């Protein structure tokens, strides 16, 4: 009987030790998971911050030089008129043409939902009204995002004698735009508009946040398309 009692006591003690160890192990694992999660969050925030800094600093990079054409990245339109943002991109391409940097302009941008005109056709009319010859303008009317701007612009380039291009957009858009230009194997140079509508921190910071998000998204998923 004493032996049986001792065996029961030993089994109970063993069960207790296992239970205590399991509980302690659970706490240890949960603590590790929290630490790993915190490290991941920190790494993501740090990575996003580094990307944001690179976008901000690249905004000052201006490689404007003689090239065959300019690719003007699309932006919103207001009925049959370009928005202030788009108008400044178009004006910059007009300046490039008038000052002998380019011989052709490629306007990009399709028809947005609810719109009656494509962004590129509005840009073409805007440029022609300001003295740019119609024969010096190409347009594509299918794209709805920056990545598609390049996809369809490349098709125009491949069917022409254009070999080198200037990329025209707002300064904070240029980092992502140049990444896409390089991914499309273009001989491309950045030529940001200096009359961008995004001049104050109040307008630049939301644009920067948006560009950081889309830049990371393109790096992670865009190149797979």
C-alpha cells in the first residue's frame, strides 16, 4: 500500500511538472512571438522610411538632356481640360520641345471611369493649342496606372525611331517612374516638372506617403505582372 501511494504521488508530481513546464513553455513561446512581431513591425517601418527618404531625395534629380522624345505620365483631367497637376506636366514637355531637348512628345493616359475623353487626347489638344505640331505628338489611350503608361508608351517607341526618352512627371513621382522605365529597358532620363502643383508640405507629404506605398507595392508585386 505504501508503494502504491508512493507511485501515485510520483505520477502526480510528474504530471504537475509536465503541466508547469508546458505552461511555462507556452508563456515563453508567446513572448517570443511578440518579440518577433515587434521586430517585424520595426523592420517594415524602417524599410518604408528608407524608401520615403529615397523618393524625397530623388525628387531633386534632374537629368534633362537632349533625347528623341518625352514620355509624359498621365494624370487626371477635368472634362476636356487637364487638371492643374497634369497641365504642369504638359507645360514642361512643351518647354522641352520648344527649347530643343526633344523632337517628339508621347502623352499617356486612357479614359477614366465616368470621363468622356482620354487623358492623353486632352493633353494633345492642350499642347497643339500652344503651338506644338500635331505630327510631333503620339498618344496612347489605354492606360489607367503608371505601370500601364510605360507598357503602352513602349509599344509606341518600338514602332518608331525613338531610342531615348525623358520621363516627365512630378518630382515625387520620379523615383517610381524611373524604376519602371529601367524595368522596361528604356534609355530614360528624369526630367521632373519644377512647376508642380505639389509645392507645400501640406500637399507633398500625402503625395509622398502615397508614392511610398505604391513604390513598395510595385517592388513586391508589380514586377511579377
